[in-house]
C-alpha cells in the first residue's frame, strides 16, 4: 500500500472511531454542563474534563454552563446544537430525570446518546443546630402528626432529596402528597436556609454540608445509602427502621446522531479517564461513590430508573 493511501485509510479509521485510543489523536471535547457553576454537575463535569486531559485522551476540554429547569434548558441546547458531534459530552443524572418528569421539556433525553454512569452521591439529612428536633425519629413523629408542619429544604423539585422525603413519608405512613418541600436554586441558598433555621430539615450530597457538619453548625441525622458511608459516622435511614435507599447518580451522554463507532470511542475515552489518578483524587475529595456503568447496560439503567422515579413522583403528587 502506498504511504499516502495508508495515511488516508488511517485518517478514515480515526474519524470513524475505529482506532484504539493510543493510535488516535486526542479529542477536543465540548462539555455541556446543564447547571450553574459551583454545583454537583459543574464539579463533576470539570473533574471529568481534567481526568480526560490527564489521561491524554482529550487535547482540550471546553465547558458550557447552561442552568435552569433541573437541567432541561441545557439538555435542549445540547440536543439542538450538537447533532452528530462525536466530541460533545453532557453531564446529567437522576435530577435531570426528575426534572423531565415534572417539567415535560420540548426535547427528550432519548434523543441524546447514553455513554456512561460515573458516580453515585448519597444524600445526608441535616438539622440546624438550634432545632428542637435531635434525631430522624423526632422528625418522623412530627411528620406523622402533621406532614405540612415539617419543612424540607433541598434542590429542585424532583431532586433526589425531594424524592427521598416523599419516600420517607410513604414508608412511615404519612401522606407523601402533603409533604412541605421548599426547592432552592442552588446549594448555597439551601445551606443558608438551613443555617438560618428557615427549614425544619435539609438534604443534599454529603460534600455540600461536610464543612458545616464538621464545624457543628449542622447536625447530620441520616444518610440515604444502604450502609454507612466510609469515614462518616451517620446512621442510614434503614438502620433507623425506614426502608429507603436512594442515590444521586451522575453520568454523561453523547450528542444525538453519532455512529456506533463514535459512541464506542467516546465511551472508551470516558472509561480511560476514570482510571486516572486525577479522577481517583476527585472521588476522594468529593465523597463520591464510584458507580461505573456503560453502553447498553447504562441505557437500560436509565430507562428503569426513569420508570421507578415516575411511579414514586406520581404517588407523591409531584406529577
């Protein structure tokens, strides 16, 4: 084969994503983060971008933050603006599924391409230190007496902490449709409301509240994991007789209309990034639990979680 013919063939294979990562030029990745800077999706997207660069599977990573409607605004921009782009990624997760169920956006998640689930972050429920309640049992007793008198603070409607509150109500015999949930636009607003005693109980990922718990400004009373989180001495809901387990998982999708070969190449890049020292450091720093799932298994997981969330949210009057 002539050298120019060989090089053309090599270029064609690279464009189709059929070459191994080591033989392909590093990509220029465009990362859609469907949230404002500073939150969980933003942290995840930038940590993944750094890991892609450190693993040498991405030459450059650019970020586009588009917050609003539990990720639906960013999803719409991604679906409409990145068709066929083999280097485009969008951060997403369980919160987006909840937002789609409640908000019914004009685009569908199925229009984009499932790549991989990355992590799960379990929620912690906290009380302000001046709260008259001391334990989750105290909160539950009040919830059973008068569901509306317990003011739950957390992220957007349909977030994992909102769904967890509804699940808790359902499991303890309270009417989940009567819970008093206050949605905040960001972690900073929710934190201020909890510290100020403006909500009865707050929920979020442990990393959001860790410094306030450590400083004694919040009292952690339960986590939504199956077992206690490593190094964190907070009882699970299940330990306290409330059969609720829910994780705030996060993942990435590719653009609509990419080929099977391009999808595989993008998936290989993400999986390579998750083996990097940079990613391991981010997991430890943010108290994220690895939850790697890719390909068709990830697509099925999303479909199943969508159905499960819809059922819970319908019973709770969120839909």
